[in-house]
C-alpha cells in the first residue's frame, strides 16, 4: 500500500487556512532555486497577527515544521511571509516589564543579616 505524503506547500496552505479568519485570501507560492525551496505566503492584512503569533512564535513553529518536512525530502525549505498591502502595523512599543530597570541588588554583611534576625 503506497502512502502519499502531503507536500510542504500543501501542509502550509492547510495549516494557515485553519488559523486565519479569511482562508480564501491565503496564497502559497513555491519556488526552487540554488538555495533550496522558497515558499512565499500571502494573507489578508487582518489575519497577519494570527500567522505571526505572539512574539513570532507561530511563524517560527511553521518554519520549523517546514524544515523538518524538507529534511525528509532532502531539501532546504525557507518560508517568507509577505506583509500585505495596506497593512496597518503600528510602532513597536516596549512592554512595561522590559522598560522598567531592574532593582539594584542590595548586599548585606553577615552582621546586618544577623542583626535583622535579632540574634
């Protein structure tokens, strides 16, 4: 019995269509050159956040799985996610915990520690 494996392009298209709200706008294009396989992904501007994920984790996971699929087929697979026309990505602002400086470490002598313990 011959088992048919889905290709890297079919996998990406299936996974991204399951993630986004407008699957009819998903376009996947596959090109082969001397560097390996390049897969480009186009999505609706409103779905860009779903594809990228928090801190890029979803995109990173998709790239990792594509590399594994490529390794099984002896090919180097790269994913390029095109930023759609009309994208309204705002300025990056640092998160509050990243912007606040760390509290300086206070060093105490053994006498101070023992004094705090009332010994």
